[in-house]
């Protein structure tokens, strides 16, 4: 293997290392850099024909397709263009995805997000699927009409193949590139109705597997992330932030920080102290030498261990009213008349996003303060524009935004735009471009976490053993309420982030109620991959397993019966039963099953685990999963996203947790916030069931499967039910009495 040698005085970047490493491996793997994958900077493609706002065609046949969703590693920079390209009958080798030439929500916003730019909640494909199909069909019709006029033939006699219009009667063909040279876009674009779209049997790319466009540039090191941005005259900044919400700098001793070579300034911010300098190393080192005391705030006295006990008491106290999220029929009346009622309680802890790319942003505010330029990888361009405009008191049109590849989001880059606002404030103060980079310790200490939750559930059965009533109470803070407090707006009545997965669409009981008992505790919060479905499905699935055991029923057969009104779930359960060989006896291991629902995506999974009773260590050996997200636009990528969600979720199930004491996060880095290791990884098998339903989300849906399946397997193996996440060794030992 070729060595990459660094000599004294050499300037070496991450990209240099990746390029040299790739070169050294060419005997085994040839990397073909795809110019379409250089998506760090957005630009509309050159070309004489803009068939509509989504498609530009150049005379060489290159077809630029606007892809407005952020590329987080989930593959939307491939999937969305493929949807449009299918209707356009484009040659995939000629397709070049580009970010929007302008961040105009009315033109390019996601209908699934009320017209906003926001790549969260797995709504990219779901929201853009039909609009992009219509845009592709519309652009194809523009091409056909142009050729029909040029050849003086009825448009009905023309057909297309990839990048070619064909007139079979005269055996003539014309490429899309040639058409682009003369075609004129009509003043009124063709109207496309649903009947004009391709039938599924004619799909060329939808439902097929295409190579991911973003991958080659990431492997070669050519992809431009926000942290890679270099701007002339730029300085760096590190920020020591208040350890708790509401704190402000009371006293600042910056003498030692200013003494660090390369440091040029120390600046107070509303909730922190920034160190400015000419390098990342200098600013980070100086930040660690700051001596700051913080003003008091209610959050300074918070203790998450005590609070979780309080949350549990509130959840079980039905005299405390909650905000109804699901209300179908009359659950309370049905429960009162039920022949038998089961009750269960479950808890989850705060968890952290642990995104790979550190939080960062670069900003340049004009000297007059009336415009700004931002370079960042964000999941939420609309939120960014709104927050920056509000901070500077300017119109959104005065903001120039450069979207970049996102090195891991999981919701963190879709929530509060705090790092961006820090960069904007500092640039406005200094009058020059500023790049702010948070260290891992910064991000953990002041992270925006998945909320902790306490659940109380009741299930009522009639005399015939049928589930007839369901009441699920969730005591937790409000993520959307926290966001509203940052924006100075009233909190919403309901918090879908907390309550996702509690609709019980997977088991549509006739009389059901889920309610959120909001606890205004004061933590910093954010959406986290899987959102409420992670905790809600854990509680629901463990509860159902307990009921099945009490009734003496097989857990899968019991669920198939409860899901009698949702055949998609029944099929998923039968599929994972077959995949896992559910009925086979195990020696030293046990199986557990779980189902999840999130935004009408359904999945089922089976986990096989063993438990070391002496150490309390849980080992997950296998996970089998089946997912139904409607039409699988890119089946292998959907499976990969599900597998990735399972891998990510394993950490939240086995070890990951955030502890807050005296308002301060106790974990500091990956030495004590334990993300999954290679040794934790099980064999994972995922089967995609593509069904004739509109495409729904897929990027988060492996995450909620893990907790219930693993928890149920532990209970089956040990006979002990562990009702709180994560299943840490000390918690397992305690439950087993070891």
C-alpha cells in the first residue's frame, strides 16, 4: 500500500490525505470522479433552453435539474432528479443536479413543508415527488411541441427515448441538445394532469437503483462542506457559550486567552464569549483559557435525574390534563367499559445528535449592515433566512446564501440556527468574514437534545380478547415550544415532534387517545432523527409484548391480530417472521419484535440478542427489518437508509444518554458519550416492500425499530422487563439483581 508522507513545512489538508489514500488504493478500486457530484456550490447550469424553472438543457445534451433538498448523505441529490428525469425521459448520464439558482420558496419550496426549504422529517421525496414528476412531463412536452413545429408533424406522432425525440413514421430522431438550440419556451407552459404522467410500468428510473451522485466526490475528497469554506479576509472564531439556557456572561477574565499567539480579539455575545483569531487552533486554545462566570437562570438549577421521576409521576396522574394529539372515538369511555385493562410505564433519556461534521458557519455582513452572505450546510434554508433577516433587521432578499454538502444533520442542522447567528453577529461587529467552528466539547456542552420522556399507557380489552381502547400519555418538554421561545412567537398547541408515532396508525384501535402533558423544564431541545417515534414506539412495542405474554400469545401473531385493519403492517410482520426464522429455538439468545409508524411509513423488525448477566452487557447479534414506504423510488438506497438508521439507533438503545446536573451537561466527548463502535454492530438484513402507495419517508425509520425489538428480546431471554432507555450495563445488572 502506498504511503502518504508528510514532511516538515508541508501544508496538508483533509482532501490531500483522501486523494493520496485513494491513489494508493487504485490497484483494488478505481475512483471515477463524477463532475455532477461537485455540489458544494449551487449554480444553475448554462444552457439556452429553460423548459421550466426546474430544467435547463444545454446544446451538448446536459440536463440540469434543480434539487432543492439538502444532501445529508441520504441520497436526495440522486433521488429527486431521478423522479424528474424519469418523466422527462432524460439520459441519466447527462443529468446534472444543481441547487436552486435562488432560494425562493414560492418557486422551489417543499409542498410537504408548507412551501418552505426544510430537509427534515423525511419529507423531501414525499413532498417533491408529484411536483417534480409534473415538471419533468411538462419539460418533455415543451421539447415535443418544438420538434412537432419544426418537422410539421402532429405532436401525437412523436415519442421519446433517453435524450432523444423520435418520429417513427419518417424514421427521424433529434437529440435534446439539438432541440435546445432552437426551441422556444411558450409564454404559457403546457398543463400537465395526472393522466399525462407515466404509468408505473413505464418507469425507467423510479423503482430502479441508480448510483448515488454525491458519493464519488465524497470518496475523492472533492465535496465542499461548510467547514471547507475559505473566503478572502476571513478570520476564525470559537465561542464559549453559557452552559445552560438563559445564562449570559457576568464576568469575563480574558487575559490568558488574549495571550495566545494568533488571537486578535475577545468579544462578548448575548449568551457567550467569542475568541477571534487567524487559525482554528489559536481560537480553540484561547477559548479554553477564558474564565467566565454566568448570570443565574432557572435552567441553572435543573437536574435531569430528579426531573425524570417528576415526569413519570405526571404521566401517570390522569388528573393532569394533556394536549390531545390523537383523538379517535371515545377512549376514556371505552376504557371504563373494558373487561380487562393493562397498564405500563416507560422512560427515555436525553440523547445527542453526534453529527460527524462539527457545527460551523461562515458569514460576511456588509459594512452598512443591510445585507449578508452566508456559507453553511443547513437542513433549513428557510429558517436560516428568517433568523438572519430578523437579527439584522433586513429583508430576506438581502441575504446571499451558499448551500453546502452537510456532513451529518440528524435534525441538528434543521433546528436553531445558533452557529449561523454567532457568525453573523461577529462579522457585523468586526466588519469582515468570520468562520465560527464549534468543537465537539462545545456541541455537547450546549447541545440541542432529543427530549427525555415518560410514558403511561392503558389498553382495554373486551370479553372476547379484542383491543378496544387505548390511552397513551407522554410527559415531556415541547421541542416546538422551545423553538417558538427562541423566535419570540407563541408556542403551538400541539408538538408533532414529541408525539410522532403515537397516532397508532399501525394498530388503528377504534377508540384511542394520545396526549402530551407538556413539562416546561428549560432544556435546549431539537428534533433528532426518528423524533417522537423513537420513544413512542419503544413504549408502545414493549407494552404490547407485555400484554401478549400476559395473554399467553405469540408476540408476532398477537400483533397481526391487533393490526387487523392495517394489512400493510400484517405483511411486514409476516415478512420479518420469515426472515428471522421466528419459530426456531435459540440457544443463549432470544428474539424480540417491534413495529414502527412514522408519517405513514411502516416498518417491522426482529432483533436477536444475548445478555452477559455478570457484566450487564447486551449484545445484538442480528436485526432483520422490513419497510413499506410506499413506492420505493430507489430501493437499495431506501434499504441503506433503513440500515443506517438501525446502526445509529443502536447507540441510543445500548448506551447513549445525556445527563444534566446543576444545569450543566455532564458528558464531554465521545469518551463518555458512547456512540456505537464497530464491535457493537450486528448482522443487519433489510427487505424493502415497494407498494402502490405514495412514497413516504425513509431516512429515519430504522431508528424507532431498535429499542422495542431489543427490549423485547432482553425480556424474552431474561424474564425481566427493562422499562427505561438506554439499556446500559449498570441498568441491566440492576434489573437482573446482579
